[in-house]
């Protein structure tokens, strides 16, 4: 068990190491040069999501290192040199797949925050679903929770506040707003399941 971890926090930690680096170390090392300079605000969000994932990495049923790595990489598709379709979950996942990243991590990035709904709005759902299998797990739920309770500026906010912020930022009729409306029930369920697991560890 890692120093400072409770028994709950020691569950199912991945040990995928290459050249002495954990998968989460590799993920941050890849994401930072892609996002920090070109998209500093996006990088603040990603850093906060990564830190939140570290705190939730020991929840029951969660693959900890995998969650943290996916958190660091979930928005990598926004990097200017990776944009192909303009749909960041798909662009990011294709980049990671081509770079031979972990076979479970890549679909987590592809489908983060119920991305299939936005893919549908954009007419890319067939491509997304054919290329990347959806995962339904505690790890996936936790990734959604980390993203959907972190503001674009890296602040912790509630899921409800995040939904309202997205709608204000993009406006009615935008693909993202329409996708969030379609995904609302699924996103809320992921967050609620994660909150329940957090309560289990806290009790």
C-alpha cells in the first residue's frame, strides 16, 4: 500500500510501468507540452481534473493509475496539432491509439463524459462506436465525475453548476449544449454512483 493510503484507497491500482515511469507519469508528460503553452486555460482544467482523479483513485472498483492517466489525457484532442475532426474525444483517442497507448485507456478518453451524445449531434457516433468500445465501470464513472465537477478554470464546482456553465458558455443551439441536454441523465448517473462510492469509503 502506498504511504498515506487507506485500505479503500489501495484497491486495484494499475502497475503499468515503462522505463521507470508509471502510466500516469507518462500521461502528464505527454499532455503538458501539447496543452500548457497553446491552451493554458484548458491546461488549468486538465491539471485540476488530474489532481481530483488522484484523490479518487482508490475508490472501490476503480483502477487508480488508469483513472489518473485518463484524467490527464481526456482533453488532449484539443491540442492544435491533433485536431482532425474537431471533436476532441475522437481526435485525442485516435492519436493515443496510433501511439500504442494502453488498450483500456484509449476508449476511456474516446468516451469521456458520455461523448457518444456529442458524437451523435456531430454525425460521428458511428465512427466513435465502431472504433472504440464503451466501458461501463467505476473507473469510467469517476472520470466523468472528475471532469464534470471541475470548471474550465480548474475550480471545483458541483455537477449542476458545471451543466449551467456549459450552457452559458456555448449558448443554445450549439452542438455541445445540445449534446449535454441529451447526456444529462447519463452524466448525472455517473456522478451519483461516484458520490455513493465516495460515501462508502468515508464511512
